[in-house]
């Protein structure tokens, strides 16, 4: 199983960074900044790449966790999955 945090919302890169930063802030400022800076699964192409990478790694399942509660996260993800 593979997975990642993702967002398909408008201004997604900022939302992804902020989510990961706030989620990991409990581990300390440096770690939260570093990990948030590595989060790249924002936008359709990035999510497609993540799915390709998960599949290439031999994973049969993927757990994709949206970083917002915006309903477009699900709608846009369904659009991506329907074309795979």
C-alpha cells in the first residue's frame, strides 16, 4: 500500500504546505518546515504522478488523503481515477 497527502483545490500548493506544516508542527518547527517543503502532490499532474509512482512501486492499493474539506477534492479525484 502506498499513499500521500494531496490537494486538487485552487491555491493547492499553499494549502498543502500549510496542512503538512501544521500537522507536523508537533514534531518541531524545523521538521514541520522541512516536511512541508517536500510536499508536492498539488494539482492534477502531481496526483497522477503519485498514482503512477505508487503503481510502479508494486502497490496494489493507494490511500490518498486530501488536505482540505472542500468537496472538489473528491470530484476532481474521481475525474482522475476514471481516466486511469
